[in-house]
């Protein structure tokens, strides 16, 4: 059975799949800590790749879907996120 999130999927299954996906971050942290003496170039390239992947997913998937569902809330969320990023940076 594929791991797609359908509208009639149980909420507990969705939470389980999301948690499983989030464990990749934990695994990456543990591996990064284990090989801490890796080159700065490799770390920079890895972070750039991850940032590019997140920008692609956000721009190609999340933003269009959020605009189809709730356009006003999507715009408000994007503006709030940009302002928060500017404030934190």
C-alpha cells in the first residue's frame, strides 16, 4: 500500500507517517555529529542542496495547493513567514 495521504486516511496514520518522516532529521543530526570533522565545503554543499530541495517543494507543491484551498490564508501565511524570517535574520 503506498504512503500517500488521502482525505479519508485516519489521523493517527497521518501523524505516524509525519513522525517517521521527521526522524530523518534526527538521523541526519546523529550522522553529522558522528562525522563532525568533515570538510566545510561538504557541509556547505549539503546545506545548499537541502535548501534548494525545500525551495522547490515549497514553490512547486505547497504554495499552489494552499492557494487553491484558502487563498487569503495562504497569502497571510506567506507574508507572516517572510516577515518572521526578516525579523530573525
